[in-house]
């Protein structure tokens, strides 16, 4: 796509692409990188240890993963302009609940709501919409929509940590609720005319393997789905674990926490570049050639973080993590549409999103237990690097067999 064609694509589809960016940006309020900046205040307010806070977080996240299996399928039934405002309203109420709740027994429910409407439904709705609305330019659409997540990751933690000097942490959750609520009328305006009305969806849909629109049940019975599951779970589990244990990692490596946090914009910048590169590549070559290899940089990144003791080494490690995280924002969503068709993409991707959310519950809990058992993070990171090499081999095996059916 030439520069002029790209500008034309952006101009012609600005409102729909902006809706995707808005949804992924507002999903930040339910993401680990945002919630974790209040971890100290939450533990102090409720009298929680590191272990009990991690258990509550994992419980709420796991429950949201279970509900996502059903809720994610709603994207096959309801239009984005109907479902989107409901999701953002739920996210705003969840943020307000975090601000107002004072009972520890309700904290898992608050986490459940934040994770369901934030990390779960907001992101799922945006990416399913891009995968369904765009075919020839699916990769570019997914990349552009994912910018919102990158912006949130780069800007919100710094802004809210700085604001904690002036405002109590609960008031900052009120601010988050207000921002999510303000997104509702903006989203409605962006989607005054939805790109693919449900009544015309069949005319805009694309088939998958065997020139067929796969249902969720059929996908579950197909081997490729299960070959892909470790690739879906892995990045979510271990990137979440990295951010969740960032303070502990800095301590054991002998770094100041602020030195590590200062590297996050580099990580985000690399993720953005990788995101657009992956979008361009999948439009050119398809996902089959890319899926078996895009998690290799993450294997290398965790290995570098394991063996390095300098902040320079951490920078290199985060650069490699960012390469995979950026590609992970676009490739899997396009993969489900390419191999299984778009007619039931919401229900199929809902299962994948549920596994992703489950991974974000497993990662912090598993690594935390291992830390308590005396297994250093450096040793765990070496194991994680090996895990991702194994994941790439599994995906290569599954995709090589299934590609013949496209």
C-alpha cells in the first residue's frame, strides 16, 4: 500500500478505526499495567499481604475468563454500536466500585468486573470488529486499533502515578470511571453508521479452511485450535507476570524501580513499530507464514532478562519482549479470521480471549508461588524462554498441517 493509498484508507475508514482505538485505549483501566500501580495502596487499605492480593487478583481474573466464553459470543449477535456503550458503562461502574468499595470480601468482585469489561470485552470487541469489518486490509486495521492499548500503556501509568502526589488513590479511580463514561457518547458518534450492519454481514464475510465458516464447536474439535492454545496463553501469562513482579525484579537485580519503569516507553515504542510491521506483513503474506515464529523474540527477551544484571541488558530484553507483544496485538486476531472464517469469529475468538485472560491470572500466581518456594525470577525467566521455543514448534506443526486446507 503506497503512502497515498494508506492516507486514503485512513480517511475513508477514520470513524471505524477510531472506534477501535477508543475501545483499546479505555481497556487500559482493566489491564494489569494500570491496576498494578495501585497495588501498594490496595494492599494497605485492605490489610493484604503480597500473596493474598495476588490470590484475589487471580480469582477475579479467572472468573472473568470463564464469563468471557459466553459474553464474547455476543459480538456475533449484537452490533458494536449497541454492545460497545454497554461494555464501557460496565467498565465505568467497575472503576467507580474500586473507588467506593471498603469491604475486602467484595474486592474479588471488583477485580472481576474490571477485568471482564476492561481487559476482556473492550479489547475483544475492538479486535473482533476490525477482523470482521476489514478483509484485504485486516492487518492494518488491527494494528491501528491496537494503538489505543499502546497509548494507554505509555501514558496512563505515568500520569496517574504523578497524580497520586495530589489526589488520594480512590479519587483517581473516580477519574478513571469518568474517562470511561465520557467514551460512551464518543463511541456512539464514531459508529453512527456501522461499517458492516448485521443484516449484511454475510455479504462481507470471508471463509476459512475448506472454504467454510467454522462454528465454535467445530473449531474446538479441530486440532489446530489446541495447537494454538499455548501461544495464546503464553504472552498473556508471562508478560503479566513480568509487570506484576516488576518491583521484586528490580530489587533482586539491584536496580532502582524508577530505572526499570523508565524503560517502559522504549518497550511501548518497539511494540508500536512491531505492531505496524506485523500488520503490513500479514496483509502481504498471511498469518500462516508468521505465526510459528513471532514469539521467538519473547523467548530471547526473557533469556536476556534472566542472565543480565545491568539496566542496559534489561533494555535489550524489553526490546525483544516488545517485538513479540506488538505482533501479538494483530496476528492472532487475524489468524482466527483467516483459518476459521468471520461469520462466527466473535464466538471463536471469545474462547481464545478467555484463555488469554486465564493466562493473565495464571502467570502472576504461578511465578509468585515459585518465588515463595525459593525459585529466583532469573531461573524462572530461563524456563519461560524455553517454553516459548516449545510454543513456536507447536504452532509450526499445527499451522503446517492446516495450511493445506486454506
